[in-house]
C-alpha cells in the first residue's frame, strides 16, 4: 500500500513538472513572437507613407524614390489586381538586389538600384481606359514594405515636335495602270464632241502607311485628333502634295478623283474610241520622330516610326 502511494506521488510530480515546462515554453514563444511583431511594426516603413500608394495619370522618367535603409532589395513586382508576379526581359520574376537596371518583359516599367542605394523608377504611359495597378515589394533585413502604383490614362496628348526625314534614295517615279480602267466612247454626231472620261481614274488612290515598333505608338492619339500634317512633297521646286493624313497603324487610302475633278477628251464626228488611263506615281519613304506630351502632367516621350507615301502626280490618257 505504501509502495503504491509512493508511485502515485512520483507520477503526479512528473506530470506537474511536464505541464509547467510546456506552459513556460508557450509563454516564451509568445513573448518572442510578440517582440518580433513589435519590432516589425515599429520599423517596417522603408518608404515615406506619402509614397506607399501613388495614384497617377501619367508616365514619368527617372523618379527618385528614397529608401530608408542602407541595404535593400526589390523582392517582387506583381499585378495589383490578379496578384500574378510580373516578369523581366529574361522571362523571370522581377527581382533586383544588386546595383543595376531591370526592365519588365512588356517594357513599360524600368527600375534601377544605384551604387549609392537609390531607387530610380521610369514608367511609360498607360494608354488603356482601364487603370494599371502594380505593387513593388521591398525588403531589408527584417523590414518589409511595398509601393502600390495605380496609373490611369492621361486626359489628352499632343504632338509638340516633329522630325521627319525623307530616306535618301527612296523616291521612285513611274507610270502604271494601277487603279485605272478602260471605256469605249462613240460620237455618232456630225460634230466634234467632248466626253467626260474621269471615270477611268476612279480607282486611283493616294496611299499613306505608318509603321512603328514603339510602345503605344498609335494608342496615344484620340480619334478626333487623328489627322496630322506631314511634310509636303516637292518635285522640281513645285509643291505636288501637302495636307493631312490619318495617323494610324497600317495603310490608309484616299481617292485621287474628287467631286470637282474632270478629265475630258474631244472625239471627232462619227468616231468610236477606246480610252484607257495611265497614272504617274511617286513613292517615298520617311523616318519620323514625334515628341508627344501628356497635356495634364507635361510628361514627354518620343514615338519613332516609318511613313511611306504614294502620290498620284498626273493622269495620262491612252487612245486605242
């Protein structure tokens, strides 16, 4: 009976000791996590609170973002709507820890970590009607922070400068029946008579073609402002074309024959003629650089491309 009592006493003592150890361990872990959390809460700001969320309707170039740490890294850049990580030009998740420059795969965001630990950000315009939202994650030792950008389209854009250079040797002048047709005319009277043959040139077109590989090259312009003035065409010192063309990607055609146009031919009495058209064309290629300005922010950016033009110079009539 005494042996049983001693056993029970020893067992209860061990159990109490184990429970006490577990309790003390739990208290220690809680205290440790509280200290870490308190330290994080007290020191997590790596950027000024005024920069932690930026709502903008413009792009910018080389914006200096002060970082409150001597050693920091960009741990991620992710889509602020889907949460998907964005990738760099190499197709890898965007991260930057050493001094250098990194650009997004799509090209609209570029970030630089300088040798003196500065963050330099360049952001292209958002030409979509939907806001662009992305988040930049920053880390430094036990400190974490993030910058959220919400970028909308600018209210309006305008060309503030044009540089148009005709490519040397690109001019070509030639005759062609392109766009021309044939018609038969009969003068069954006893007098010479004039006939309108304008219709044989009805298919002749002016041609304007813009191409560009630049980001947003054709997205900045509004439909109401899409007609722009390009360099006039001089041939032997005479202006053979001047005016506005539709600025859009691809080819735009314009009729050569206008409402006021009229081509006539005189036909002798009691004569039947077959008349066909032939046109003298001029083709040229120009390289252009437009400087575009966001009207509300003043931010400027270049758009480079190629403009090809085909101009009908003068119609010719062939009589068979």
